[in-house]
C-alpha cells in the first residue's frame, strides 16, 4: 500500500543521506518536478541525493519496509513522465546526480565503468580523453545521465551503426527494491552462465531496480567523418538513398536522419543564424554521416560516391557536403534543434513510433494523409532515425489555433496515427518508453501474454510495489 511519509519517517530517510542532501523545501525542488516539455508537473515531500551505493540501498530498504514509494531520477529529460511523482502521491524522489564518478577506464579492453549519475556528455569527454568513443548520442546529452539512458534504453542518432543503449552495456550494478545490491558489473564480451539478468533492468524505466553503476563498451574513434545534407522528393527516395549508402559504407554509415520540410522550416525560423544547406526548400531532407576508421579522405570518398550515384539515379534532388567541421556541426545543429523549435510553433502532439524500415514510406504517406484529413490545418513535423524505422511523428497545431483546444485532441490524434502504426506491425512506444504517458495505450495494444509476463516480472522483483509503480505496467 502506498504511504504518504510522516515527518518522523522523512527524518529517517534524511538521516541516511545527511540532512543537507535531503530537500524538503518546495522552493528548491522545481528542477526535479517539471518535465522538459512541461507535460508533467509533479509534487513530492522529499528529494534524496545519496552519495554512495550503500546509501541508495539503505533508502530502498527503508522504503520497502515502510511502504513509501521511491521514484529514481537521473537528468529529468525523460519524455514520458516516469521520473515525476504525480501530485498528492507522496512518492519521494531518489536523485542519482551525486553518484557521478568515472570508476575506471580500460582503453585497450575498450570498456569504462561509471556511476549512474554521470551525464552522457561527461562520459563522452572521458572516452575522448582516452582517445576512444562512447557512441550514444542524444540532443539531451548535457543533462541526461547514463543511469537514465540505460533505464530508458535510449536510442538517438548513432543507433544505426552502434545500436541503442542496450547494446552498449557490458554489466550493471543495481539496487533492488528491497535494498539488496546486485553486483553484475562485469566487463565480459561473452557470458552464457545463465539468464542475462542485466537485460531485465535495461529499458525498465526504474520499475525493477535502481541502476547505480554500469560497465560500458567503448570503440576506437573514427579517424575521419563526412557529413552531407540532401533534399529528397519523398520518403521512398530517402529509403532508396539509405539502401545505397548502406551498401557503399556498410557499418560506416553512422547517421541517416529523415526530416520533413515543415520541421526544417521551423528550425530555420527559430534557430538563430541557421540557414538551409541546400539551394531550394524541399518536401523532405536527409542528413547523412559516414565515418571511417582510416581517414577523412576515405569517409569523404564514400560520401561522394553515395551522393554521385544517388543524384544520377534521381533519388536526391540536391545535396551539400560539409566542407569543414563547423559546417558538419551546423548541419547536425539543425537536426538536433528539431524538438526544441516545435515549442515555438504552439502545441505539438507527439507520436514516438516505429515500423519496419521498408514500410516507412507507406506509413508516412498514410499517417500524414490520415491526420491532415481528420485534423484540418494541422502541420505534421515528422523527423527521426529512418535507418532504425523510428520516426518522431510530431504534429504541430494549425497556425493561430488555440493551444489548449488543440492539445485536448491528443488522444484522438494518437488513435488515428497509432491505427496506421499497428497496421504495419509497428511500435507505439519506439524510443522514449512508456512511463505514465503511455501506460493505458500499452495495456490496450499489447497482447495479453506480453502484459502477463511483464506483470510477473514486476511482481517478482518488486512485490510490495514501492519502486516506481504504475509506470510501464499498471499494478493490478
Ligand atoms: C531534447 C531532448 C532530446 C531527446 N532525444 C532523445 C533521443 O534521441 N533518443 C532517446 O532515446 N531519448 C531522447 N530523449 C529522452 C531522454 O533524454 C532519454 O530518455 C534519457 O535517456 C533519459 O535520461 P535521464 O537521465 O534524463 O532520465 P530521467 O528522465 O531522469 O528518467 C527517465 C526514466 O529512467 C528512470 N531512471 C533514471 N535514472 C535511473 C537509474 N539510475 N536507475 C533506474 N532508473 C532510472 C526514471 O525513473 C525514469 O523512469 C530526449 C529528450 C530531450 C529533452
């Protein structure tokens, strides 16, 4: 049974971390309680900032014993509300931000062991200092933490070549709901000595355990990269371009991002100093990145060949190859800015979905015509990771419409888009997870056996329901 912690219980929790790392003053809690898109605003009697794994274990043990619900929180950049306690719930926040040390780095063995609260950007910097690469790349990397990345199985723009967070984890250290510490922090490339327990926690959104540290895979840094920005007439042409780029560059194709013209129009309007990299506005754009382990010249040659052949085959209307690092960064800045700029265009109804990559053109055609027919004047501003079949099918409000009235149609529009997603056997929660936002949607759209297995796992690892309950799967 969930419990609103009484003052004496709050004092016991505070004692574990020392009172200066226990926040009870609502004026100091703002940044833990507002979600980045402002879709969720929460409330909590207590934010705890433990400084060691033992403190995390003691907090979870006390919570389990006393029936208090704990919500693990990393950088608070999650987009489905699972890190935010609902108002009046009495749930307390366990922030991992002080557990942020790089414990060790092995450049030869290509691994790094890091505490959960380290930001993704800090991990990039540590890897770079050792002349290695940690490839996970998200626009939120300055704030999001590796524990949050693993708990959400984050994707981003480098999945095409390196996989999502799951494929970058060698081992984990996790505190279980009852306070026991599971030490699975191994750095093995192979281990078939039973169930691969770490996989349960990856993507579980803090509902099965609190990740306190991770052993991660590192890679050799590419010696050269080439970035290009191309305009294409349709997603069908983009798919043909993807196939061509993959056949020429293989795993060297490290980025392939599809962007609709409307999303780019927003970026050009709201990102100061930005300009369109190609001559004329087009219905769709693609950002390509090719990396080489040998040299920049090799990456450039592969990109030139991709674009040359694609122009000849008329898959590409126009293309610009970045001539400098600054220009490459400018191209990526346009892509990374696409979430942010939509905020300036009023309300935006989101669909983080995936379909098999080959079905992406048909899905986009159908979904765009379905929403524009059902919601006249709405502006589809879709963009995403075409190579992974994952598109952020965001739809901005009609120009001049009332934001609140538009957003009130959230579920109705979701219904229209998700019908098309399910027709293509796609996922309605492709990258950002389920959290609180998609709890009912998942319950409606997943087969009963899937839901039953998920409930079994939750009940086995958190029988008292004190760890982030009613996220991912509802308690029965
Ligand atoms: C501008 C922007 C761009 C983004 N781009 C992408 C993208 O390209 N790809 C993508 O996948 N996501 C993206 N996201 C979403 C978000 O950044 C990721 O989900 C990120 O992995 C969340 O990390 P966090 O540390 O902020 O976690 P939080 O938001 O704090 O938490 C997210 C979830 O993880 C749980 N959690 C956090 N830390 C731990 C821990 N140590 N142990 C157990 N559970 C934990 C929380 O309880 C919650 O359920 C983006 C977000 C923004 C704002």
